[in-house]
C-alpha cells in the first residue's frame, strides 16, 4: 500500500451528526464528489474497523446487484472520483495522500482524523477513569448519530450502535456520578438528555426518580416511574426491571417518612432473588426432566413448528455506573484430539472453507488446537476460522448432524488464498465413514468445576429455584440471577471463583458463564460453554452457555440475561438459531447496554455459526 513521501495537508472526516470532509480547514463541496458512490466509499472506509476493507467487502456493501467483474469496475471509478474530490490537483499516476490501495485492499490513510474514532477513544478512557468531569468532556463530540443520512445502510449499523451505546453510557455515568456527588441538577440534565435519545433507558429514569426524591416530592417520583413504565411498554413491550421497581418502592417509602431496610451483613441468596424468571413466557408445558439424560442422546432440532410473530425475552439486569468491562475468554486446556494424521507441514492458514450437500450440519477439525467449529449455511457452505492447521496437513474433517450422527473424512489442507483461507472445495459426503460416540467434537476441552464449594452452589441454586416446578423455569431463574451479578465490587478479578462472582459481583463478562454453568451443573443439569465468533470486521468473541434438559440443549446468555424464545415459549440452542435466524432478531441485543460490550454486534456471532465448545468438569458425584 503506497503513500506519498510527504503529506503536508490535513484531512478530517466528520461522521457524528453529519458527513463532512475538511481538507486544510476547507470543507469539500458536495459537487466535488461527482457521484454518490465516491462519497459512500469514503464513508464506508471511515466506519470500518482499521479503516481498511477488501474490494469484495466494498462491492458487497455498495454494489449488491452487480457481478464481481462489474462491481470491481465500478469500485475503480469510485476510487478515482473520491481521490479527485479530496485532491483535485492530484496528477495522473501520482500517489494519493488519503485513499490508499494495495493488491485487493482499499484504505484511508492513518493520518486522516475521524471524529467518530476520537470520540470512541475519549469515551472509553473516560468510562474507565470513572471521572464525571472526564465523562462530561467526552460527551462534546457526540453531536448526533453516526451518518444520519445513511441510517438504513446495513454497513453502518454496527458502528452506529456502538457509538450510541457509548453515548448512553457517558450520559448515565454523568447522571449517576453527579447524583452521588450531591449535584442533582447536573444529574437531572444528563438523565433527561439520555431519555431524549432513549425513552426506555431505565438508568435515566432511576436517576430522575432519585432527583425528585431529594426534594421530598413523592408525586414526582410516582410520575417518573409511570413515565418509565409507559416507555418500556411502548418501546419494548416489557415491564420495569426488579431493580427499578425496588428503587421506586424504596423512594416512595422514604418520602412517606419510613426508614429504609438495613443492608444484609452477608450474602443471602434467598433474599437476592425472585423465584420466577423475569419476562419469560412459560406457556409451553414441560414434561420429562432431562437432568439425568446423557448429552450423547440428543436428537436433531425440529425442522418445523416455528411460528411467526414476535415475543421478546429480556431479563432484568441491575445497571450501575457504566464503566468499561474487560472481555474474558475462557481459559481451557488445549488438548489434541486422538485424530492427528500428519505433523504440521507448511505455513498456517487463517481459515478452512468448503461445501457439503447438507445444510445446517456442524463441521469440526478435531486435530485443531484452536478448536473452532462451524455450521454449514443454507447452501451447505462452511468456513472455520482460526482453524489451527497448516498448509499440507492431512487431517480429519468431522461432520455432525443433530448432535448424534457423526461422519469423518480425511482431507489435505491446500494453500490459502490471499485472505488466508484454504478452500477444500466440494467435500464428497459419500466418501465419509461413520464414527462412534467416542469422538465428540472438542469434548476434550474442559473447564474445571469448583468442587470445594459444591454444597454452597447447590444451596444457592435451591434458593433461587424454590417453588419452580419445571426445568424451563428453574434454569431461566438461574440465568436471571447470574445476570444480576454484573455489578461493581470494590475489588474483583476475572479469575475469581464462581462463588466469589456470585457473592460480590463482577465487572468482567467471562466469569458469568462459568457462574451459571456451575449452578446448573451443581443442580444436576449437563452444561457446556459455547464461544461464538465471526469473521472481520466484527472480530469479537462472546461466550454463552447451553444447558441440557427435556431431551435437548438450551442456550442462555448470562452476560446479558437473555435467551432466544420461540412462539411456543421454548428456549432454543445454537443449532436452532443457525437454522432459524429470525430467532436471533428476537434477542434485543441492540437495546442492551452492558459495560464494554457492543450489544448490536453480537447477533452477527450467532449468524456466523462459528463456535467453540468446551465442557464443564465433573462435580465429582
């Protein structure tokens, strides 16, 4: 990727509230673009992570109706037009200072200043500092949504949601921090600004209730709660969370002259939970318990019975002062499978791809250290990223249907293309041989169970699920309970035991799946972890939990307190979500705000079908 030897000009791209390119203090006139696609190209590169995209990615975003050759020709024209708009004096054949190309990659120069990048960095730093003044200063660049003229373009959605989340977290931090510092007017101003952009933000309503309470205005507290209640019902079709409702009741009681209840001196599981899971439909009758049923006897997910319509499941999660959260990847032993045909040969490949005649089956490379698997899409195509193999390796490819039938074929890894993907082409299913249950995809990866505290976990689980009669409701209640552990302890560590996470809370997302899995397995439910991933530009990972009961796996996300619920009130698993993407849309990640997480990007992880499975160790019973 070539750049000029000396760049004397200064370029700034503004994306927040409007689109504008400024060169040496002078805005580029709209007439200079000579076409909408040149302008869109610059927007697309400015929004992309790393400011760089492959030509194919750009073509997929801007010329979806053209074949590859035609799209490439249009991209060439757009690059030329964009360069002329930004550098009208650029000579023929001269290197551009701002739009760089190399091989199949197009990028913006790293010297270009982009307001969204600067705003994002300042917001994250301010949230980590927990300083109210820093958060206020970080709010200044947020003059409006990202690219308001491109609100319906898919390529801008994830970045827009990320920035909107940061904006909301900054406002919440200023509101809550100002309230704690005894500055109610400042708190109310920030909270009202947050409500103006998201009427259903419970954090803002809680601050406004507390501000009203400082003046002893009981009726204002009630009105604010009713406003919150109406907004949640209108926007999301849900009721206020237990956290909001408990605060409301406490404030009303205080304003009536009653004294608040004293805090518990030690952790009491029974006092910290409600028996029924929040906002989950329980219309489906559950029959036989699946606690003692072996995971190897799972049947395939049903192909039919999925109804139209929408039903959302949103668990109540306690929101505190929003601070940045470090993502934690589960640390599990990297053990090889018994299937390893040859030693590593050539260079590593970034991913392994191929095609099968069957849709929605799981494809694994048991010999891979990385451990990723993938589901085939509706056309039988699969891509396993970070495959952990090398060019020239001879390895076993294992195909799983419905978690029970497994077949194997030995393949040789070809050279990777320019993106690092080794394409196996069409894999001959007729050449595959059945394998027995001894080879389970990635079952050798085990997270140790904290046996020392086994009885304590059983006691907590019993308190949380007391009075619930179905496996469906019991596991849901545990998921909601663990989601509420996402709090702000004085000191915590991502390697804390599940007991410590449950007792003190955690600012890290990684311990929450372990805490949920520990409680469900202590209760007798087979449990496993599923780490989700997706190709760039998403490039994030997220771990969820699958629990086995009623003859099948069910997926829960304790970091957000969510699960995917179909129209029969049944909770789905990853295979269901891959088969029926509409279920993913029912999980309200876009509206969810969790410290350090871009909730709007997580659905892409489910859709990719790329995942890694790990098991929780035995309880020793």
